[in-house]
């Protein structure tokens, strides 16, 4: 097996283990099997072990990869809509999420809806551009956009900041559903 193929295989197994963990399933031990098959050598310094849920060790720094917070909100207005307000003294760690854009969404004039995520008032660098019509489509189709931030996620820059979704243009019909998950630390 080539080095690139082994890296891709480990990445795929990590992805599988992450999602098993995210939805509360039991400990998955795929990495030990990969290590055995690779003669004990693993190119990726990631090891999973059971603890209080699952812990991801990157180097020597443990990190819980089991989301403990789930938030959802619908956004239709121009500007920022708070999705997740971290408690005072804690930061949010965004691990993933999804945006659902129903086919019944429309803007005043057909164009591109720019959806960005904000950490407090600062952009996070996470953005989506979606073409929306001026009128609701005759045959509406739902668009689901996954947001996957493994292995470390996005850690808020300041304790107590809110994670917001920002719409560049107000919707005249429908609303965009934003679901996110992560932890507070």
C-alpha cells in the first residue's frame, strides 16, 4: 500500500469513528486494526481510546470529540442571527453542522445569498454562496450543506462570544435552517 493510500484509508476510518462517536454509539476501535495491518506503523498520530465518551489524542493533547452541545436556529432576516451563545468564561468549539436551504426560499431579486458564520462580530472564514430565485420554485428542492470541521473544530477567539449566522440578503420567503454541534471549554 502506498503512503498516500494509507493516509487516505486512515482519514476515512477516522471520519467513520468520528461520526460513530458524534451520534453516541459505542467505542469504535478501527485504528488498532489499521495499525495491526500496517505492521504497527501508523502514519497519522491519532489514537482513539475510551474515557468519558471518546478522547482524541493529537500529539499529547487530549480532546473530547464527543459533542456536548447542539443548537439550531432558522435565519431569514438580513444580518446576524445568534445560533450559539457560549456561557460567560467559556468558548464554543464548533465541530460541525449543516445548513438546510428549503426550496421555498426566495429573495426580493434573484441572486446569490452569502451565508457567513461570525465569532462575536468577527468572521470565522466559514461561508457559503447559494443562488436563490426571486420567487418560490414550482418544484422546490431542498439543499443540505454539511459543515465538517474535524479533527479540531473551530475554537472561539474569546470566552463568552456568540456564534452567529449572517445572511447577506433578507429572504422574502422561507428560512434557512442552521444546525451546529460542538462543545464548550
